[in-house]
């Protein structure tokens, strides 16, 4: 356990055998990778890192299907890759669902265990789905911040945009720990540290537990409070681009807000001024 109370487990022997060898055959077109780190932030949130297959390629912002080798037909769920495309390991940021078909078991993993990952990544939260612009807004709730944890660590993000504004809304303050710490540490990153300085802004809010900034981002933007507090100009389709990832209600409300600002939804095959990831709802 760290000084902050966050539980951090890391695999200290890179070649250590998995603690529980797979009892079931690995499905076709699936990698079986070793867990190298597990870190629990709250009773609802944790991150974990796995080894990266040499042949695995993805674009920052994409997601993959992951599962566990604990059944003849394992359950797979879509998870955004939270690490950037250049990382030698693969990171995921997950919620804990007590009775979830996957997360009920996933939240109990430890270094040395195996995680299954399908070989084909996909997703809409990629640079190719947006037309060029000046500012990039990354709007998220909860674990929807995961693909943006990847994008803010990718040099291409800063090559394409002058400013990057990352927004995360959670119910409680502790749920902001993952992204707050990541952004704070990013200035020391050898690859993008100099790029992010003065250009990456983090705006976090809560909706339940008292915090210095409270409220849903749609209310704060439409009401103007967000722009007053950040000093940023109101969103303009000429300069601003956006990506959205969160709950179904958040996607609906944020999409309506951005369209009200004049932005147009895009996709990989039809780039425009904002994109939505819908893989995690419905």
C-alpha cells in the first residue's frame, strides 16, 4: 500500500509463472498476457497493466475486447487501452461491478495471472476521425477517461492541436485520483513532457462529494461557468474539436451540447468536428 492508501501490486519477477495456469484452452485470435501490475484506487476503481504482445498494434484511443481464461467460452468486454501506442505494456482502467460477468473476477487479478485480449483493436476516439483544429476537448465521466489517458500521452495529439483540454466528471473526489496523478506526472515524461507543458489542461468535477468544482460539464459549459473558470473561449466549430466517452446519458447530453455549439459528429470514414465512443453503452 502506498502512502496515499492506494494498493499497488507489481510483478517483481518478469519471468515468474502465472499463479493460476489457464485451466481452459485459449480461444483462436486471442492473446493470453501476463498481469504485471494491479493498483486499486477506490472500492470501485482499479487499473492493471499486462505484457504487450510483440505483434500487437493499435492507435491511441482505441479499445479491445478482454476476458479471463476461466471458462470454456470466456466472457469478453470492450476496454479502452489506457496506455499510449508506444508503451511497452498495455494498461486498462476498470470499474468494479460486484456481480458483473467479467469484472466480478477481473477485480481479483494479481501480478502473474493471465488476461485474454482479442487481437483486433478498434474505436472512434482516434485522430483520424477528426478534421484539423486548434483545441481538442476530451470529455469524460468515470472510467470513460481511459482512452484519453492514452491520447494525452501520445505525441501526435500535440502535433495536431495547440491546446488539449481534458475533462472528467465523477461522483466522488477519490475517483479523480487516477487521471489527476497521471496528468501531474506527465510533465516529467521523457517523450511528451515538454509538449504538454502549458498546453494540457485538466478540469475535474464531482457531482456528489463536495469539491472545489462541482456539476456536470454540460451544465457548466452551457451556463458559461466552465469558460469563466478556465479563461477559454466559448466552443467554436472553426477552432474546436471534441471526443466524448462516458455513460449513455452523458453521451446524449454532451452530443446535444456540442451540436448546439455548431459541431458535427464524425467517424473514421467521415471525419468531422467531434466523435463519440458508443462501445461501452447499451
